[in-house]
């Protein structure tokens, strides 16, 4: 690869990363709005607001925020009585985002929902 090609590739990578970072900043604002909906117990609306955010944070390589969004989607499902959906999302947090604060919270919610071992 020539130095000119390498420079163009570096510029494209930088441009993609900058766009993802900008998208993540917008997503953070949407996340804040979703958290207000959760606080108001408007879980259906919160899930609609949260759903597209995981991809935005993933694109920005922000796994901590992506995990947090997925956790709160699970929480909203739980509060709506959708236990199976909630557990599936909590388990996705554990599988996809280990070593994050949301992973530890998700493990605790799964344990609570599933109850003590029989």
C-alpha cells in the first residue's frame, strides 16, 4: 500500500470514528430522556427510546454505555411483567459485556428473578 493510500485509509478511519463519536453524543442525550421515562414508570416509551442506542454506543466502541442501555431495556421489560424477555436481556448483558458494572447488576437481577436454586 502506498503512503498516499495509507493516508487516505487513515483519514477514512478517523472520519468514521468521528461520526460514531458524534452519534454516541446524541445517543447519550436520548439515554438521559429514556431515564426520565423510566423514573416516570413509562417503561414502554423508555424501551422504544433505548432500543436504537445500543448500536450507536457499539459503533463508538463504548461498551460500558452499550451495556448500560441493554441493562435498562431489561429492567423496563421486568417492570412490565415480561420476565422471560428481561432475563434474556440481562443474560445478554452478562454474555456480551462482561467486566462492566451493568454485568454485575444484570447478574443480581437474574438471580432475583429466578429465585433460589431448587
